[in-house]
C-alpha cells in the first residue's frame, strides 16, 4: 500500500519540509497560466460574479505575471519561515495556520472551476498535489503525536480570523500598483 510506503520512507521532518516545495509546484501552475487566463476570461468571469464583488476582484484581473510572482514570493517566504520554525523549534502553530490556509485553498480552486465550469489556474495541482499533501501532513503529524486535533482547530480558527486582513492587504497593495 502506498500509505505504508510513505510512512516507512518519509521522515516526519521531510513531510514538513515538503510544504514549501508543494506550494511552489502549485504556484508554478498559477504563475505560468494566470495572466493569459485572465486576459481570455476576464469578461466571462465578471458576467458570472455578482456586481458587488467586482471591486474586490478588479485588481486581481489587472495583475501581471511579475506582480503575481511577487505576491507568491512573499507567501513562499512566510511559509518557509513557518516551516523552519516548526523544524528547528518544534513550534508548529504558524506552520499549521499556513497548512490550514493551503488546505482550504484547494476548495477555492475547485469551487471556482465548478462555478465557472472551466479550468482555472491552480486547480490541477490543487487536486493532485495540495489536497493529498495536506491530508497526509495532517495524518502524519497527528499519528506521530507531533500535534493534536486541538492544534489543528485553533490554528484553523486563527487562519480564518486572519484571512480577511490578508485579503484586504493584497487587494490594497495591488490597487496601489495598478
């Protein structure tokens, strides 16, 4: 069984360090496709979403590949720092917050693709990399008693509380660039 093979051959710290790597593979798909996808689908998307949401998404539809990559780089640094803190100091809370966001992000990609009824940047790696990695990371961290289910709950709640602020920060910084 593949799960047994992973359990035997992947040290828990390897599982933790896979987070920034999986993140980058996912974001490579987005970086390579987002600008051309937006140009081809902007009008279609704005017809599908309610008018009150237009102002929140306008800056996202003006983003260039370079601007998107800059945002990704900032997030990558934060994920890598949280992973380093988890590995060096066994302090997993920031790592778990980002992992919760990464896991939830899968469902935004799937939801967008279903709602629009077409491919959206990032949906393939979300399904085939992010979802399995996130589930396996939670499983291994729990199985090896590195974390508890309470840690997952608290970090997820903290992530939920922080996401609106992160979203507003990204929208405002993008609006300043456009």
